[in-house]
C-alpha cells in the first residue's frame, strides 16, 4: 500500500536522557511544549529560567548570565506602566514591587546556574532571527514589555553573526561543564506577521547557523521539530485555531518522536508508570463521599508508595498530597 505522507524518523541518539539526567531548556514557547512534558513526567528538568526567549541573541545573553551567575540589582530593572521589569526576562518576572521582581529574577538565576553546571543536556529552541534593539541602550532585548515600538529598532541577524557568537559561547559552556551536550531545535511556530517569505528566510537563517555549529562541535545534535511539522504533519488539523501554533495532537506526535530519539526503553517504561498517577489525578467522581471513590484514592496512594520504593529518584510529594486531600 502506498504511503501518502513524507514521514520523518529522526535517527536515535547515542546519548540518552534518563530519570537521572539533568536537562536545561531555553528558548521559544516550543521549548516549553517539550520541557513541560518532561517536568510533568518528573524528569530533573528546568524550563526557561528567563521565560520565553525567541531569538539567538536573547538565549545567548541568558546563558552568559547563568555562566557568570550574575546577580541583578535595582539598576538592572526598568519601570514602565507601574511595573518593574527586566529586558532579559519575560513579563512573568515583572512586578509592581521592585524587591519582589528582583527576588524572582535572582532566585531563578541561582537555580538555573546550578542546573547548567550539572546538566547533561542543554536543549535550545530558536524561534526567529529577527531581534529588537532598544535605542536608548543599544542592547537587544528578550521582551519589549509593551514599550512603544518607536523606542526599538528591528534587525535581522545573519547566519555568520549567529555562528560566530554561538561558537564562542559553546566554548565557554564546555569550559563550565565539559560533559554538556546540546540539542538545537527550530520552533515550528510560524511568525506570520513577518509574512510567509520573511518567515521562511528567518527560519532558514536559524537552521543554517545551527548546522554550521553542528559541523564545528561534536557535542551538538539537531532535533528536526520544525521539519516534522512542516513536512510530516502537513495538514491544518495539526494546527491550533490560529493556524500557526501546533495543536496538542502535533505536540504529542513530536514528543513521541523525541522519546524515540532520546529515551531508552527502560526510561519509557518508567514514564508509563508515572502517567498512571497523572491520569488518576484527572479523575472526577460524581460523588467524592462514596466508598468506591475512597477505595480508588487509597489505591493511588498505595501505588505512589510502591513507585517511591521502586524509583527512589522520583518525587511524588505533591501527588500524595493531592490524593490525601480527597480523603
């Protein structure tokens, strides 16, 4: 029977991610699609410690901050619309209270710096090669924080710029953590406000730069998330309502490909046991006071206890509290 799809099967990586493999995720919102799945399944991952970052310069700046373990001070913040903010961070770090804003930023940097030093993998997703330069400082920002567009200059990076800056950065990363391996992906989310041609040029610039880096460094791998959605899942049923972002079905499909590429069978088997607990948490009884529901809750607590003994590296504290609250 003829196959009416151009199916993409990434080659399995010789370097595997397990339940005792620290991973740091940084980059666009697609990074969170994969990273949050790993968090849900209780992998030792840390996802986007600066919030979502779309362009290579912003991700580079974030990693340099983590390498240096920089501590942000009051002078590093801006104030706009009664909110203190950082141009290096997403709006989730902003606050009307300057002390709270700094606290969130510095705590995240501390945790992420430690994760980077111990990580076996750094997974980076680039979204666009377009950047915004704040005219007052001359710096490229990660987030414009709704400051008027006239205060920024929009610039497109070229392949050589990305390659040179990231080659230097990767050398620094290897000095910090000699065991670090890097997975690059390009976000399949199209930046349609640029128009179809400029979007494709932007994505192509990112892909070319990444593959030049891959040729330079043995520690770099490329996972074809962009190509899977563009060429394999070439149908609008795999897109969200905006016709730009991948749908849940597409994200799950790409996750399955990621699993086949980077997880060993024994690790996949553990994820299936964890998923049983996660699925049980979504159960909504008609009546919580029935003996049958109580028996269900007790069985889940018992299962958690069994998994904790079997896999001492897994943390089910929140899950146990969830079920116990229903007794």
